[in-house]
């Protein structure tokens, strides 16, 4: 059962409290993560093997698998499963391919040409979580845009299974992505290995991917310590559903539960214009949660969730924008009337037949999205995350005549005479 | 005089050493910055007034200036100066306007529509350094893309001058940008004020702008502590010039000095295919440096700089890509033949008549750029920095038929039955 609040009765301070997420749940593990990072930095592969033995209960002879192993593992999954991964791959590829665009040259003044060109980030590291859930979908969500961007080196780390291998689904995705090696490294040690490099794991320029609290903490530490960058800060997953009287309570409940089953710290928020719908959704939650294999996790997450009764879709959207959800589902016949009001969200699902799980796996959009209110200032992962846009300019003699004195005046008023001289010395020769 | 190395004689380890920048020169001031942040967080405006008194030697009655003050200050600058600022504003506006594009809807499968829409980051904070150099150009470089993005609230902080005011150039830029208030707050305290909000300074979602080591450290701390994000990590400014025998040594020297005058920790690197050119540039440096008001600073920076003799433009570019310079100038008749080889750089200046200072002020490109090797994974500031791209999807009954079983298979293989059910429950009603 979701706790229910009435939006009209909530003070601004109460709303602020409701939309607040725990921004640093991981501080307690900080010392552990620092020591893992130091260990990997100084002992390299030896440390990686020791952690595999300690955390993954497996003794690794070598810390990676190559093409032959990957192909053998991939052949163990069914044709239906291969086909489903292929379709997901194709849709993700189709949508992300539209994101890489050539830009035109702008002549800001006659003879002054400016433009941007995209360049791939050369070496990227993708962290694919293992453990309780194995996530081949995450490999597709990170690997496809990396391939489209043209990254030269794609380093993939994932914790080994007890067998010392990876599962067949991840292996099949590696084949789809034409990635011929995977490093059997999990947790904070994987992040450290990709940030500093070891004898076998290459150092990268940017690290991507979700993970448990150790992975998240390690990413935040290396971002401060090195010039390796990260995709975004990460927190527990979350959904906000806006639903009115036209919504199907069974669908709404199913969507909230799909979020809740991620982890006990997940949050599922319902904002509705209909008190009746909220009641019906709560009944459906009770009914559906019992059918889930992960019902304990889902129940814990629901205890941490709530519903808000609101007067109309516009005020519902106001709350949503304050919350800035990772996933926003609008289950209303009138969805088209409010999409322009969306200011802060990671990914948005419109109408009664667009469940979040479609986007989690296969529709084509990315599922690596900003959580914890970061949707106010971050976008989800896209091809943009794997490129830099470099600005270029080229000035002709006419252009220098046009712009020269402007630069001289501005350099002088900022007291930077060397800047001025770089123009004057050229102007004198024109 | 620049130290000269021969690229052929440098080991990979020696090159790694040469391209290394000091990634955390600010660690020593960490405690001071932490305590300033805590102070602003707990005491708000009172702390801001106390720091203005301590660091800026000015007693502020109120911590901001409004429209009337700004207009009065702006009226004190000459018409030529106003005109130069206007042209810079127009060029920056023209180039950055091309960066906001509407994207098309992609139908990844029949009935499965995916697209992205840009939304402005609602509240942005711009830090404009004061102190030894006053930088109205930085206000234009941050304010113009913020305006184009459509940010609702643009908070500007800059340290007060001894008069308790700001200078007229900054005031005139505020008018061009239609920003009606400026907060008289500098240093780490400005970053803290925008990150947490005070009685008068609004809290923002993202903080932009260069600054001294206190500002830089404060940005890095609040990035880890809050969910306020920052434009990019910052370090000392730098240029790398690639020049061959077609280059004019006086121009090359002027460009190196324009960089060197920024600060004693700036770096100016020359990579040349011509030993003769390097010699001539060194002679020119000696000649030109004496003419600069900031010659002491420039000399200190040159002592920290070097030249590399290389065999051809291709190997020159290899070194440049390893260095990943904030600014890259290519002074060669053959610039067109090597631009495609550029992998890592912030902003690139092509040909003999394109000095960096054109881009610093007025050509239209942004001058807020990644330093310290961050050009390997970061782009400079652009309109992209002030928006989020939100993904949307909408699925029709036909679309759900198409994609439904794919999602079901993938959810099942990841063990997420709630995800599967969100599709199955809808498919059953089709």
C-alpha cells in the first residue's frame, strides 16, 4: 500500500522533503572503496585476482575471456533469446544512429568561419553489473552508442560467475557489438582497473555504467582523483507515474511494481488526479505483488514510496518537475496536452500502452538515466556521451580586418596585452 | 626560451611525463574551502558579507546590484568599447544559435516511436572572476548560451571591486544579456551560495565558470556533496601550437605569449617540424616578452613550457592528441591536410591568420574549454551544456504487438518478472 498525500495540503517544505533522495548513501563504505582503489593502483592484476577470489569466490587464471570463450558461451542460449537480443540491438542502434549529426559551418562575420566537429572519446570503459541480476541489456545500452560514436577501444568489465565465466546472454551481446574480449572484474576494483590500467586491463578516458554502491562510490572517487571522467552520478532507480481517471489501475500497478522489484531502495511514486484510481492501484498492488518472485524486494521498495492526490494534470506535472524522475510515465488519454510542460525527467513514456519496461530493453531509447534529481541538470546516456564536440575556426585576411579591432579593444579592456598583440602583429602585415 | 626536446628521442614514458599536468594543485587549500562552504551553508548572507569584508576589503550593505546600478555603471564605458562588446555578443550568439536543434521522431519498429526533446536547465549559476583581471568576455561566453537554451533563472556572481560595485564592462554585458541583477560574491563563497542558496542568492541546478583555485576546488567539492552539477573540472589554461617552416615565427611567439600571460601556471607548447623555426620563435619570444605589461607572469609560464622538434605534421598531431590541449593552433599552409587527424582538443585555430585571441573574445566560439587533458573526454561549453535532452517514447497497439514478446523474453532472462508483467498485462487486453 502506498502512503497517500494530498498535494493541496502539502507545504513547500513538505514537498521539498518528499522529493528529496538520499544523495550520498554510500559514505559509510568510503574507506573500503579507497583501499580497493589504492590496492588495484599498486598491485594491478594481482589485486584483481585476489578480489575475484574474495568477492566472487572464483580463482581466475587470467582476468579476461577472449573470442573463442565468448562464442562458446553465446552458443548456449536459445534461438528465441538470441533473436530478442538482436531486435533490441537493432532498435537501440536505429534510435541512437540519429544522434550523430554533421554540423554546418557558420560565418559569424565575413571571413570568420566557425564550426564544430564530433570526435569519439578514444578509450571508454563499460561496467556491466553481475551478481543478483545479470544485465545484458546494459551492455547493449552502452556498447551500441560507443560503437556508433566510433570509440577506438571499448573495455568491458563484468564480475565473473562462480564458473569463472560470464553468462551466455552477455556473451551474445558482445558478439553483436563485435567486442572480442571481456575482463572478469567486478565492483570498485573494475572501476579502479579502468581508471589506472593494470598489466592487462587498459586505462580508459571515461567510465560508464551502473553498479552497486561500491561501483558508484568508486566512480565518484576516481572522478575527483584522476582526469578520467564518468557518465553520471548514480543512485537507486525510480519511476513517477502521472495517471488520471482514464488510466487502467492494473497497468499503473504493474508499472510501479516493475520499478519496485529493482531493489529495496527503489522508489515508485504515483501522482493522480483521481482518489478512486489511487485506491484501485493500491488494491492492484496488493494483488500483483504476491505473484512476483522478487516480492520481498518490491514490498520493501513500496514501503519507501507514496502517492500524491492532485487537482489536475498541470499541478501533477509541477510535482513531477520538482521530483525530476529518472522515468516518467503518463497514463492519461490527455498525454499530448502536457508533454510540453515536462521540464525535468530522464526518459518519458506516453499513453496507456507504453510501459517503462519497453524502454528498459528494446524500444530503442537508452536506459542509463539520471536518478536522484540529477535529471534537473543531466541527460541520459546517448551517443553524445561518447563524443566530444571540438570547435574549429579559420579566419581569412578579410575576416581579420573585420574582427581585429574588436579583439584589440576587448583584450585591452581586460588588460591582456599579449592577446591584443597576437592580432596587432598580424594586422600590421595585411 | 623554451626548452627543446626531440620527439624521436623521447621514450613513451618521457612523453607521458611531458603531457602530464598537475591534476590537483589545489589539495592544500581543501580545508579552507570546506570551511568556507560550511560557513555559507549555515550563515548565508551574513557569511557572504563577512567574506566580502575579509577578501574583497569592502563592506556590503546588500550583496547584489540591481538594474539601476547596472545601467549607471554601464554608461561609464566608451562607445567604442560598447560596440566591441556588442559585436562579440552578436558573433557568439550567431554561432551558438546553430547548436539548438529540433530532432526528428524515429519509428524503430512499426508503432514504436522514439525521440528526444531539449529542455533548458531551469536555474544556472555563472561565476565571473574578478580580481587581477576582470573578464566581461566570460560573462558573454556563459550568458549567451544560457539565454539561447532558455534557462529560466540565470544567477551571476562576481566579486565586488573596492568601490562595492562591478566594472562597467561587466555591467554592459549584463544589459546585452538582459540580466537585471548581479550578486557581489566571489571565490568559494560564491560557489557555495549558488549550490545551497542563501536569503538572497538563489540555489541553482548547475554552476558554470572559471575561477581561481578556491573556486575550482569549491566546484569539485559541491559536485561530490550535492546534486548540483558543474560545467567541467578546471585547471590552468594552455595552448599547443603546431607550426612548420611556413609559419611566421613572430606570430607563433605572439600566440605563445598570449597564453603565457594568463598566469604563471599556464603552459605554452610548440611542436614544430622545423628546428630553424623553433630557434626563431625563441628569439621572438625574448624580443616580445619584454614589451608586455604582464611580462613577469609570462616569463614564469614560459619557464614551465617547452618545444618539441618532430619529423612531420602527422607525428606532431600524435603528440598533440596525447597532450589533448585546451587550445590548438595549427600554423601551417597545410592545415587542411591534418584537421581530420585531430582527436583531442578543446578549440582549434587554423592557419596563419587565426590567433587564439580571436576565439577568446569575438569570433563566436566559446572560450570555456577543457584543460589538463580533459579534452580527451570533455567538450567545451556550448548550448548543450545548458540543456538536457529528454527521451520520449509512445507505443501504439500495433507497436506493443511488435515489441511485446521481445521485452518479455529479455525481462525473463534478466529475472525481472515485474518488468515482464507490465507488458503481458497490456498484451492480454489487445
